[in-house]
């Protein structure tokens, strides 16, 4: 599984160097998995995101906003901005996506998972990151080895999570874990999930 790390303070780093993002439930072919945000999660006021017509929570940080979901097949994303949209830059440009601007909304069609950054009106100061993840086909099973699990729908003030050999840390979508991971001398560890490690 792909592993990412999400930081509320260093969002630009997470897009290209990797945030920790996981789908807890599978969806049928052509489906979308949305991760309900836990109570108390900071919500952006200047962006709204719809995926196939249904809202996806947009997290707020000091320097950027981001939204996370998983899908299989194809999706249509609509991003609405609090300000009128005059110019759009969608990265990475190598994907050759062609966003459509309608008033204060930007529409993007995807046929495969990817990570995107959306810059509006030439501004680098307030960027929206979109984490369009693949749906995970397999999930860790309780009782199958050493498993540390943070349930979704909650902000976990975990502090240090010290992993030992053969241990799996699983953070599903909809879970926010505030803390860090230490694994000194450990072997065969796994960190999985589309949740958020802040």
C-alpha cells in the first residue's frame, strides 16, 4: 500500500514527498469512498469540493487546504471558490488535465487516482490539494499479527507511537492522528492507511 504523511503545517511538502493518507471501506466498481471528518477537524471556508455531486470535507491549515477521497473508475470533481476564478493552474502539469472554469467553480475529470494541487488566480499563498486515492483492496485483519489501529471519526492525540518488529500501524480514512512514529531497530513494520498523520 502507498504510504503518505499529512501535516497541517507543511502541506506543500506532503503532496510531493508524501502525506499519510486509507480507505476503510471498499466501494463497488466505479464507486467513490468519502472519508467523514472527525468532530473538531478544521474546515476550510474558502473552498468547497464535490465528487460526483456529493460533498467531500475540505481540511483547513494555516497555509493551504486539502481534501481526500478514494475512487475506482472515473470521477468528476467540482471545486467552488469563495472568490471569482480568473486563472487556474493544476499541477502536476504532466498529467495534461484540462480543468473547466464556470464562474467561481473549477471542474476536473479523473480516470485514475492521483495527487493534485490547484492554484487559483496566480496565487501560491492559498493552494488546494486534492488526494484522489485508489480504493484499497486489502485491509489489515485484527488478530493477524501485531496491529495498532486508530478508529475513524476521531482526532487521536497519540504523541509517540513506538513500533516494534512485525507490527502494522493502520490509520483509516476519517481518522486524524496527532503525533509521530518511532521504530528504532524494528524490522518488517508497515504503516498503512488513507487517514491523516499530523
